[in-house]
C-alpha cells in the first residue's frame, strides 16, 4: 500500500527557525513555554526574603509576575541552555529548548522599549538580604508606594 505524498506546508502555516520549518502552532507553544519559565522564575523571586516595603508594593504574586516577568528572561535562557547541555535530557526536549532559544533570539532582534534589569537566581538580589530589608524599612518605611504618592506628591496647599 502506497502512502499519500505529504503536502508541503503553505506559506503562513509555518515559520522557518534555524533552517527548519516549524508549524505556527508549535512556534507559539515553544514561545509560551519559554515565557512561562521566565514567569516561574519571577514567582520564585517573589517567594524569597523580600522587604516589608516590597510586600506592601506587591501584595499579590500574580500581579508581580505579570508585570515583572521580563526581568527573568536571562534566567529562563540559562535554564534552557542547561537543559540542552544535560546528558539526561531527552533529545526531543533538547530540540524544543534549542528552538525556543532560537525563536526568542529572533524576537529580541526587534527594537526593545525597556531593557530592564535582569535578575538571576542564586544571587543576593534574587534571594534577598535581611540587612538590606532592615535598611529599606529604616530609610523608606513599610508603606506602599502608591501611584498617588509617586506621581502626585502632596503640595503645601493640600
């Protein structure tokens, strides 16, 4: 029995990534998984030893992650690179990690509006510092920096 000839995907159904034609649905899945890794790292950051002021400004982990996930892109890249270099990682997962890195590299070629500070795991900045938290409380207090306080300082006429 002769199998039907596989049709070449139509332009628009795929994207060329590192010389390989990848279905748009797989491209979206790869990018989504990469960004989810950055969001996971942001969530890990949130759960570390943060100051009372940080907690006042960011009382909700979901809000923090949705606003700040972009600062954990380098951490996600490192995680994916480690997957590729790990002998225990199945080839299928290595391929997906490599393609995700290639895709994100293509995305980053676009003009960037906010580079933002990148925060890496296993650093003092990521884990938090009790002394720094104490100094923040001492110098700036525990209260939240609301938009009204930051953007509309009180005048002497209020």
